[in-house]
C-alpha cells in the first residue's frame, strides 16, 4: 500500500465533569488527510487549507505523531502528509487531536495495521504534547476509538470505551482564540477533598447514566466544580448560553475541551435544533462572530476511506 486517505473527526473533551478523562467523537466536522509512503526517509507536510499550520514536521502535530510511530516501528521509508483541515485550530473541538490521530491511523495502515488502537492513542499524544505542552488523551482517544471514551490512565495508557444512548451535540464556536496551554495554566493546582468528592461522584454517575441510557442521570451529572468556574471567565456569555440551552431542553453541557466552543447534549435532533437557536440568539446579540454545529455522537473514529 502506497497511499491512505483518512477522515478524522472533531471531538469534545472533558464532557463537563471529566477533565482530561472523558471525551466523545462527533460525525462532523472532520479533517481529511492523505498519507503517502516515500522512498526517501523523513516527513514532508503539505497543507491544503488556509489555517497556516506549520509545515516543518517537528512543529506540526501530525508530523511529530507520525514520526514517533515510524521510529517505534523501525520503518525504512518516509511519508508525505497532505492535510485539509476543516476543524479550526484553537476551536476547542479537538483540531490538533484530529491531525495527530489521522496521521497515526493512516501511517498504521501503511505499516500493515501493526499497532493497536491504544498504541495509536499513545503516538497521537505526542501531537497533543506539541500543541499544548501536556500529554492528555481525552481528545485523541475518542478520535481514534470513536464514540464515548474514558482515559483511566495515561501512564500506562488505559482507554475504556463506554456504552452510550442516542445523543446529539449542539456546539457554538465563538471566533475568539483560547490557547489550551494558557487555559491549563490558570487551573487550580490543588483541589479540596470535599470538592473532589463531588466531582468524582459526577464522573461515576455520568458513566453509569450513559451505560443505562438514563437521560435524567446524565443531565444531573454534567456539573463541574473545578475547571468550569475558572475557565468560563474566558468565554463571553457562557452562563447565558448555558441557561438558554437548558431552557430549550438540553440535558446539559459546558465548555468543549479548553474552549472557546461550548457544547450542549440533547436526547434527540429536534431538541438539538432548538438548542442551536437558543445558543445563536445569545451570540447574535454580541459583536463576536460564531459557527454552529449539530452532530450525533458517532461510534466511528478516524478511519481510512
Ligand atoms: N482536557 C484538555 C483540557 C482538553 O481541558 O485542557 C484540551 O485539549
């Protein structure tokens, strides 16, 4: 095999209470990549979009993720990685994760599917490390496995795929930039035991609610006492968007990854559409431009097409 085309979906990390642990994959938007085997060693990046992502392989998340995999496999060939991004960098819906995950899924195919999905997550985390200075896997795991995932541990890597009922995500992406590294730097370093207890109660009950298809339990569990109170200050109108979405019938939601996108989950597409109107009404009254997405949570992750 000389060439592989992949699609790598956007993802929502944290899912309110599960900072750095929980995440899910959307069906759209997604990035597209073509990865070609080259006789000459080394990696060449070609960008087919206007986002201005670096093309030096050591400064490109797809480049470092694929390089880690080539090195680990002892491959004697190089790669040309052609990237068409549709997920805007810095949007909070897993743009760097999609590039990293797409690159390793495609490279693995060129290597004869030598690595497991968990190993692919490990290589893709190199891209996340480059993008944010931290080795979190809560975007790359759902991007590679699809559906809803829980990262129990990153060292050693342990990814749990979760059962989940039909769910639709409505996402508003305000056109402001929040760098993940900066959104991580403002977080508290220590958490009082009482707060931690409330938080892990919610993580456990969210996972149980997903498994049982108990929408009321899912709704009650989407509460964050640690990260949201700090990060929401970076997102204009966050509280208003949340209140309007709940009024429109959303189960709950919050900051997508490190923001600025805000996501809301609904039981059905009709409610997700009402939530879209409620969210966009709030932002229409500001001078901030925004994009909206509605997507079912999909069970397919990054895949060759
Ligand atoms: N869990 C990460 C964070 C996701 O919230 O910083 C962002 O990539």
